[in-house]
C-alpha cells in the first residue's frame, strides 16, 4: 500500500463507518478505520443479549476479521479527542494522524434528559457491556424475588419498568415478558415468574411513533399477550433505587421497582458538538450536526458526517431516522462520492434516502412491520423481521450461528445465555 | 415438596455439587444448592473463552436450567460466610439456613505463592470474568503492537508469558500460539503476528507432570510447532507491569512482556480452612480439608467435603487430582451414601476413585492423552479429547452449539468471539 495514496480516515466502526471502508475496497486510497472498540456491533439485536437469548459474540464481529481482505484498510483501536479541521488532523488519545478525507460516523449514546444521575439506576442499551449489565439486573431481580419474604419487596423485584416506547423499548419489554411467561416459568420454586409486571412507559400518545396508529395499537395488543402493560402520556420525573416516579398529566405516581431499563433519549457523540462549533453551525437538540445535501460538513467538502451523528434534513424537512439502513446508505454514498472525486468526475447527485420501511419485534412470532407502505403484523411480520435481520448481520459465521441459536430458541423458548456475569462485588453493591 | 423431608444443603454448583443434586433427583429429600454464581461452568474449556474460540454461554449453563426438572431442588444465589457445625447451620450473606446433611463443594481459586499483588498483573483462569479479562489482554496486546513504533516495546507487547505447565497452562499457551500463527495472521497490516513469542514457564523438570515423560516431551514438541517455547526449572520470582523475572537455578532473567497469564498454583476456598479449624484438623498446603474414607468431615458424618476442596488421600497416599472426574465421582458417591442412610442400609464401601486417564489439548489436531495406561498423541489424542469433552458438557443445547462452533473453527481456524469487552476505561488504565 503506497503511502502517497490519499488517506481516508473513518471515525467509528458502526454501520456507517464500516460501509464506507467496505465500499472503498478497490479504490486507490489508504483507509484508516478508528474505533474505541475492536468489534462491529449489530446493535438492533442487542436486546437479545440483554435477555439471554444470544451471546455477545453472536452479534459482534471483530473489525479486523470483517476487514481482513481489505488490504487498503488499517484498523486502529483508539479514541478521537479532537479534530483539527484547518490542519486536517485527528487528535487521538495515543497519537495524531493527518487525513485527506475524513468521515465521522461516531454515533450516539443514551441521554437522560438532563439527569445524568439516573444512568447508574437505569442502564441504557448501546454497548455489549450495557447489554450484559441489563441481563445481570433482570436475572438478579428474579433470583432475589425467589427468596424474598416481604411481599411488597417481592412485588417490587418482580416489577420491570422500561422507559421509552420506541423499537428498542418495545423489544426489551416484550422479551422480558417472554422470559417471565415462558422461558423461566419452571425454573423457580417459590415464585411464579408469570406474576411479573412489565411496564412500558412512553411520554407521547403512541408507542412506535414511526408506525401508523393501527400498527402501534397492534403492538400494544401483542405486548399485552406477553403480560406487558403499556402506559402512554407517561413522563418519568424521577428515578430512585427503589422505584420510578411517573407523571401522567397532573397526576404523579411512584412505581416501586428494582429494575428500570432506559430506552428513551439519545445524544450524539461529543464529536458532533465539536464539529458544529468549529464550523459555526448549531447542532440540533440531540447534538447532531446539520450536514450539506452531499453529507459534507458545511464549508469542508473533505469532511463527511454520516449515520446517527448527522442531521440530514434535506428530504422532507425532518432528520432521517437513526437506524442502520440510513447509516449504510450514507456510507455507500460517501464511498461513491470519494471515488468520483478521485477520478475527477462530477460529484454525484445529493444523497437520497430510500425508505424501505420499519419494523419492531415483540416476541416469538410477534412483530409489526411497515414495508413499502404496507402493514404487517404478528407471525408474518416476525418472519420478515427475522429474515431481514439475519441477512444483514455482517459476518457470515455469525449469521449461521445466530440462525441456529434462534432456531433452537424458537423450538424450545430457551435462552441459554442467561448468565449473570460482571463485577463479582456488583451484586452486593446493588443491594446496598 | 413436604417441608419435613430431610434437608440436604449443597454449597457450590460445580461438577461436585451439581452431581450430588442431580443424583438425588428421586430421593425423598429437600435439596438447596447454594452458589455465588447463577451458572454451572465447564471450567476445562475456559481457555477457549480466553482465546476467543467460544462464548461464555457455550460453556456455562444457568443452574436453574440444568436443574429445572429436579422438583426437589431449590437453587439459591448467595454466598456462605460461615458454617455452624454444632447448630447445623450455614450462615449466608443474606440469610441463615439449617441442614440435616451438608455437602461442601466450594472448589479452589488461584494463588500467587504469597504474592497477592501479582494477581492484578497476571490474571488466573477460574471464572468467566477471568476468561474475558485474559481475552481482553491478549487481544489488546496485538492491537497496541500494531501501532507501536518502538521496537523494544513492540517486542514486549508481542511476548506472552504463561506461568505454570499443567494442563491449563499448556492449553493456554497452545491456543495463543494458534491465534498468532493462524487465526490472526492476516488481520494486521504493520506487524506479523507470527513473530509473537509465547513462553510457557514451569518450575518443575517437566510440563504436564501427571503424564509419563514421553508424553510430556511430545507436548513440548507440539507446542514448539505452534511457536511456544517451554522453559522448565523456571521459577517466577517477580511480576511487574513491564515483565516477569524468572529464576533458573542461580541465574535470574528479566523477560519484558505486557501479558502474563497465571496457570500455576491453586488455593482452596476459605471454607476449607474454616471447616478444618472447626474440627481441629490441619488443612493441607493448598488449604484443602483431609476427609474420611467416606468423604465426611472427621467427627461429622452429616458433613461431606468433595471435589477440589477435599484432600482424599486414602488411595495411594497422594491426594486425588483436582479434576472434574474426581468431583463427579465423589458427588455420585455422596448421593448414594445419603440414600443408603435414608433407607437404613449399611453404608457403602469407602469411596474409590476410578482413574480413567488424563489428557491435555495443545491446539487444533494436537493433544496428548493417557487412557487406561495407554499413551496417545497428536490427532488421535485430540479426537479423543474432543469427544470426551463434548460428551461431558452438562447442558444438551450447549453441547450442540459447541460442536457446531468447533466444527466451524476447525474448518476455518476462525475464532469469532475475539471481543475486547469490559470496563470501558480499563484500556486506558492498563496503559498507565
């Protein structure tokens, strides 16, 4: 790999960044892909890890493995501290690096509406560690309920509150319902796991706001069949170790629970604010960077911002949804644009998002999907969901193993990855 | 389950404790199985997790799942603080509990020959967290070497020292050799992973001391073919962040390395010392409890000590090996003895260990085995090893999935579970 080739630096190995690197396979460029983690994560299935259905390695693949045959790509495990747009340099924790073209695809993390102190009480779901932490909390609650003699405490232990009625919240609530009603039904001697309460709290009038109201209603029904109660217009006003306080209109209610899971707001990586400030534009409410129609940073045609970190509002006036297809389509577009420039061709037309639809799974054989304007629900929706997700898992081996694991889970409602792991002292700490 | 049935309390859900619980399936008893963890762990395959070949859930099964159909067993996630032999009570972190019969199978942990400060620098391999920590360190060393410009530092990063030449040490060293020579060979751009040095240090004259010298020699050769150098008569006298100091006879050598893995001594659970003191016997050098020929605690026929925690020296004068078959055979014996007593029958003959042999695997198609006095090596030994281990994995699903995962790894030399997980700040911390 000649060192005089143009140097493309990609920040982030998620769906967006990885798509750029892969699509540049045959381009005469040097690519450096920087990520804090050594793996690409298939985030849409993270809730399966949180519920013990899949192992982390089933939905994550080492970036080096995925890019093994891409001889023009170097993978670098490091963290970006700052970006020097004038000097075309990224400043990393352990080194600095110059670029000719920069692609920033650093994604989002959870946010707690100005209450960062809630994070320790109500973990979100963005990383493998988040997922194993959720798994630990969910399983420990049942373990502790089994030997709890105080009925009020037992009820609190068997109450699970999921905050946020988007796809992640719906999927999490559904899968906890399944654990309680099917998977673990025969595992305990003192408690009936089917008595567990799962509450899904949503601030707006509908869960799954991106779907038509009829599908949202359908999701509520399917959730109910798994013992999940949906509460809309419900705003969380406080999270404590022993419960959550929920405001519904004028009324306020304390719900005793020991397990609160966060699937509500997201905030862009701090790199968003940093870039926006450097070019004097205002980041949006979530900290995302408004980008040009060709996904470049205003005034910097050599810098692209894609995926969850970008606010692309040139199509219909609303930002594009923060989902994998958006990031992947943007990644492919940027790779094509880079190649056009190298060949001295005119730039391609502005980026255009193709909306193939949306879907959310609720449990075994339960889902809702909106594809090409058509609504699907129940078993058929679930099969579509399964097929599309399997086809999209990046790494071939993972796809096969996930298929086998799911086939097994489907036949047996088993969830064999129900391991409580993590800090050996964490159990004690949590109880204090 | 009538509450007037005799109450059998089992401490520890490893091979020993689980065998007792399973063998009492149809006995008219109440069984409580206590473990700090919610899962049974197939420890002999832990090194496969440490090297990214298997996921934790492939070799661990929730105890509740394993014992789901054992209606007379309650599983309790808790930790034993003390045992009151006179009052027949176990004192747990969160409650107390009386027993009629107690089985203590609390196992062993690593020990550092009086240097507990080495633990942070040289992790051992007993739990899932240990294995994912080892995996993190091994993979991070390669990641950092890829971008290290100082040749001496790079060499230190590409030097892996395994302390202890028993089966675990041999397996670990072999599997790191395989990672470097095969699996990750094409993953890096700046370093040749095949230049990695793997050192296996053993204090005694031979690795795999339980095997005949010819098989031990064979293991050294097979390790060499994976780039592993074995040093015998090598005593570790110090472990630092930047290397280990090794004494060989009069000579002392500093080996620069950033990755030291501990597979040397074991120490019994503190419950061993506690029980020994209570009955005024001397625990052995490793803290194990000398037991009677029927595996009872001296003077306490209602208390059994089995597995790694027991020193059973009534057969040949030497303690039995600390391996899964010992624990499982002892568990079965104790269950039979408990049932004989319930039926008012004479106690069975003293426990007798049946030694079916020993084996250690070194890499794909590489192993040594001693079965019924016959020696096997290489491919045949490996097939035997594979077959026996698969047949013994407790949980049926895991057996199938592990078989598939191994078949895949075998065909591709892939290790898809090469994830660096854990404390997000740990990477920074380790580098300080």
